[in-house]
C-alpha cells in the first residue's frame, strides 16, 4: 500500500532548526507551518528593507508637491520608492523560506529533525503521506502480460493482514519498466473502491486484474 500523495518535505535554506511544530501521527492541512528555522539574518533583512521603504516614501512625499523643482527629481524619488517596495517583497519572500509549510493535506509519517539541529538546504526534514487515500502499486506484472492491461480495468484485491477482499480499478500503467529480483516488470497503480479501517501504508496485497 502506498499513499495517493507522498512528500519528503525539505528546507530551502541552511540553518539550525528553531522549532518543530508537529509530531508523527499529526494531521496537517495545506499551508500549515511544520518547522521554523532559526534565521535572524533574514528577519533583520526584512526590517532593514521596511525602513528603507519608509525613508523612500518620506522622500517622495517631500518631492511630490515641489512643482518648482525639476520633474526628474520627483521621478527619481518615485523610482527609488518602487525599488524599495520590491526590496521589501524580496526580503519577505526570503524570510518566508525559514518557515516550512505542508504542501497538501496529509499525515505526518516521519519527523527526522529536532530543535537546534543544523540542516542543509535541500535536506528532508519530514515525510508526509495522504493516509486516508491509500493505493496499491503492483511489482510483478511481467512484460509479457503488460499489453493486456489498460487503465479502467477492474481488479480484485486481497489484503492478507486484514483478511478482507476489496474491489479496485487500474488507474495507471507505468510506461517505464523496473527490474525486481531479476525480472522485468511494469508497475501498475490500483485505486481501491473503499478505504477499510485498519488499512496502513506498507501493507501488502494480492491483486488480480480482470483483463477480459
């Protein structure tokens, strides 16, 4: 069994972990903060950019009513103010990278960092999975049988750990082969008709695809 959506969430910056806001087993929603990174330099950059914008705005207020002065000076003040606004947006966007957000509604499956730990940019900090929507990926459809399988075909599924039979259908046939135990196979993704209680990520199942 695999989740319909799975993500290894990583950080975009290299910094120490300030706070881990969730734990394994928690349900999270898209956009929810997961981890806060310690980044005082990025926070100070936002403050500096905001102060620069205020200064530029004050300068612009001074020059706008001065009709007796060259228009080029007012235009320069307007350009400097717009540049300062862009600087604030850029600093805020960089500081936002210090907060790692959930990319979709999911369950926290694994947390691999802790507060004060230094994390490199691109390093995974946790694994999320959509456990309320599990699917099956086959590992034994041979290259001889794959021409018979099509999307939409029904399937019979037996989950041995739960002792139950389920219905399903083929939703994807991989165009790329894999080698499993020396055999060439084509993974097939099966959507279940229902999500029974007790079904868990990693459980195995027997699958029969009805090709006729």
